[in-house]
C-alpha cells in the first residue's frame, strides 16, 4: 500500500469515529484591484488568461466550536488601498450569526501578513500554528518583509503566547487537533511549517488548502505555485489532496481564487457555504 493511502486513512478515521461535523464557510474580505497573470500563479502554465486575487478566510461552525482557518489582515498591515480594497475581516461574521468573542479557535495555515494579521480581533480564541513557522517568524529580523511577514504580527503572536492563547504544533505529518479537524503539514515549504486543514460538513470531507493550493488551476493541472521552495513537493501535496477527496477537487478550497465564490451557494454578500 502507498504512503498516500495511509495518510488518507489517518485523515478519514477520526471522521468515522466522531460524528461531529461543521457548517463550513468562505468569507471574502478583500481583493486586489488589478488582475494577475495565471502563468505567474502556476508554474508551466501558458494559457494567457488572468485572474483577480481574493483575500479570504474560512469558518467551521457547530454548536460546540467556532473555528477560523486563518484570520485575514487589518489596517495595520499597511497595505496600499490604491492596490487592495478590504474591510476588517471580523465585520463579515455577523452574516453567519457569529460574534468575534464567540470564536473559540484560529488555525493559522501560515504566518504571512494576509493570513495572520487579524488574530487580535478574537479575544477568546486559541491560536494554533506550527512551531516551525512560529520560530521562523520570531527569528526573522531584517528579512521580515521579504518573507511575507509583518513585524506587527510578531507582537500579536507574542501577546497571544503571554495570554496563554497560543498552541504550537510539533510538526506531525497529520494531527487531529480539534473534534473532526485535522491539520496536515504540506511539506512544500510555502513557509517552513505551512499546513492545511481537513474537516467534514456532514456530507463530505473538505480541505481548506489556503496557499498550499492557491488556485483551482494548480490542482486541476497539477502545477506548482512559484511561491514555494520545493515545487516537486508542492505537486506531491496536490496529488495527496486530490486523492483524499476522491477526485472531487471542488472541495479543495484554494487560498485566493475568486472561483470559490461561484462554485458554492451564496449565503450573504461575500460569503459562501462550502457544500456540494
């Protein structure tokens, strides 16, 4: 049996043993005003088309837990509003009947500025991130911006640690960290400890890939993102994701693709429910 088979079994097994499931949502809080070339997002692609870049985060919700996957960014990220239009990400939660203080957990897929900067908006949430990413974020000094980090986010993470709201994960290949929620180390080094999330919506497994699959084109054509230090590992990772969802790549949710908001049912402005 292949290694991928055992990875898939380890992810599916908790779902079989624990019936707890989630309503899963994607929430778009911002977008770049310009288009980007798809050939710059997928190595080897030559189709000539372009796409918008959406900024989004994801919510897993049931009666016991309200879990954010990533937290977006806020105004202190210092983005140029001539280039990026956005609102504070927590403002979208009311459309799915969630208050920021009700968020119980935040899983940070990786600590780039556009995925981690909103962690301070949720005062009661436990923040989960990979120790390898934490160490890289804390160790970075002059090269913070070159790595996609924001120095203000460093302090936000430190504040979470001081308040006992930070759990560092130890780099297991896949790990059940919350009921029916598994995190998987991508291995493709978008950041040193970049991870993605498996959950279940009552009908199927859903993979919140974040930047481990930035666009549907990446997984549809098995093309790496250029934003990785190991393109072969990125493609292996895409293959594992596709196998884990039995080929239904619609439920592998990319980190920045506008198509997420056309493939699924709209439940409010800029909010869709991930369910097929």
